[in-house]
C-alpha cells in the first residue's frame, strides 16, 4: 500500500502502534499524531531517553522489549523506526501476518507531508538547527504550521515539535538511504551537499544524485531555498533550474545575490551579529558560529515565504520582522548542537553532534570566536569506519583550531563491520603529526579511561567540548560531575 493512502483524512481514534517509540523522530511523530486524535501504544528498549518523558506525557502505552504480544489487538497502523527490520522484529512480523498497514519513519513522515503544504529541510550539515530556527520563527510569526526537528529544541519546550496548525508542515528530511524521497515538498531548504554516508553513497556523485532526485520532487512553481556558499548546493540549484525553469530559487549566504546576502558577521560579548542585504536592520544570535548565522538566514527565508503565502501578500510588515528578529536573538539552540551543559570548577562544558569534518571545523571555529579567552579542549570521537576511511585526511585536519585534543576509538555503526585499514588510534596519530607543536593530545580507546587524567588537566577558564555522533558525551558529563564535586558546586 502506498504511503500516500495509509493515513485516513481523520485520525481521530485511530489506533497506532510504534516500534522503536523512543527514537527522536518516532517520538516526534507520536506528538503530531496524538495532536490529531490518534490513540497510541509503543515498544522499545529498557534504556531511558529524554523521549520517555514526552511519550509519558502523551499517554503512550509503552512496553519494554519487543514481543508479538505487545501489538494491541485493535491496532490499525504500525509505524517503526528505520533501525528495525520487518523481517526480524517480532512485532513487525506479527503486524504483517495480520495484514496491518506498516510504515517506516521516513514513510510516515512522507504520508504526513501529503496532508499539508510541506517544506523539507535537507543537507549534510545544518538541517537540524535550521529546522529548529524555523520552528522558533513559526511560533513568533503565529504561522498555522507544524514543525518537526531531529533533536529536542529549547524554544519548543524541550521537545522536537512545534504544533500550531496543519496548513503548513516543515520537517527535517534525511538523505541517508534516500529516505527523503518519501517526502512531498512544495519548498525545499538545501543547506549543503558533501560526501557522507559512504556505506550507502561511496562517491560524491552518488550522494549528489540523491539530492538532485529530491529537488526533482518540487512541483511547478515550487521553491528551492539554498546556500549559495556551499559548492554542492549551488551546483544542484543551477542544475535543477535548468531542468525546471519555473522553480523559484531563493539563495542565501555571503556569496548570494539578492535580499538574503549575508554580510558584516561579527561577535562580541557572547553574541553574533550580522546583516542581510534586503533588510535595514541587524540580526543577532546567542549561539556561536558563522555557519549558524547561515542556518538562521535559511530559516528566515522559509518562514517569510510561508508568511507571504498565508497572508496572500508579498508585503512583510515591520512588526513581523520585529517578531522574527526577537525569535532569532533569543534562540537557545537544540540538544547536542553547540549545547551549553553548564559550568563546574570554572570549566564551561559543551556538547555537539557534529561528526563530519566540515561541521567539526566550523563548530570549533565558531566557539573560538565566541569565547576567545578560553582554552578550548575538544574531545572528538569519529563515527563509522566507512566515513572515517573516506574522509581520513579531512578528519586529521578539522581539529586544528582546538587548543587541546582528546580522541578515542571509532564509534562503530550497527550497519557495518570493523575495517582493519582504519582505526581511531591511526586517526589520532595522523592528527597529532599534522598539528602545530605545543598542543596537548590525549588518546583513550574507551571513553571513560581518561576521566581522572583529564580532570587534573582541566583548569578554570577552560571550555571542554565533546563532539561526534558516538558516546563520548558521557566523558563530558563525568568530568562535569567530578569538577562540581571538587569545587562543592552542583
């Protein structure tokens, strides 16, 4: 059954069961479907995640572990995390035997996109933060929109969604395994295209073609909002415009032509400020990095485009811009995206999900600009053997701006086997070889091995940043607790 026909016009009372309900995306879907009147149940592992509280608040009946008996007798639809197979998960196997409709998370997201005027936010970097900015702007501009981000967002009340109506739908859409091709966009925000997910896209051309196929889903007179500063995004915009001349192209960035050309980026006193060519005002952010100014601009382009459609007018009122400016200025970030965890023993602790060399480099530079007086200690854990091997040289140089570096073994993915040709130790040695002299380096195969040594190394005034898609965030939490105990603070 096609995803487009799975969801009925009314979801009131529909019994939906979630397999892998604690996943960020699936829990966000649960929020949206609950708001539309569906009755929900789910199952997942025993480990506690921040989504447990969200699911509990929604009244989702949860089961620990996976068992055929968990599937309710009156279930009418099953939605599952892409991490679980329909061939082996007992609940999905049972659902298939019953003849129940089954949707993966990307398919369910696609089905939702067909119910609204939808915008998909995509890119190798920046899509989560751009979506988070978009949700904050949707709230500020009172847009009748639902927004789904791939991480908890402070301005969303610590959740992953903003739900203010269903005329418009804005969602983070993922390129992995071409999942975003399930989505049906009227608008697309494209932040970047670079080589990534080498286990599925061995070459840049492979991933580039996937993005191009996504852009081809735009309808006549659809809109592509793209970063002119990113070579891959700019190339794709030019190619899709040649194929579909009726598309509206809205570039943004420092090299963009038009109203969203960004200039005069500067930092000071814990804030970043920048200008846009089409606006007689400055915009400011409390989150660090020029790349986040680009993400904020992308979200502003999208929000104002939706506002114009909703109003049926090209005019944006001064009070609208005041509201948007205030929303950007108070944006506090999202979970694991330049997230400030707090201070202990005079050391500021932060965590970031960046796991691609470009994102790692840009994030470190942005943080250094924000806190130039602090010694920046970066703890980085590479994610997947295939990515580390394909981008080895880039990884070995992306930590250059850190004042001290901590590294670990590669955080493996369940979808691939270890590769004897690449290792975390090898990446560490190459990174150290290329580095300027005098920088401190540490290597611990297991994350918590370095807790005692690093607790002694860190000094008041330092900034300790954990980076990556692995589990090294646990080291930051442990060190923060250690220093808090030593200093008598919480």
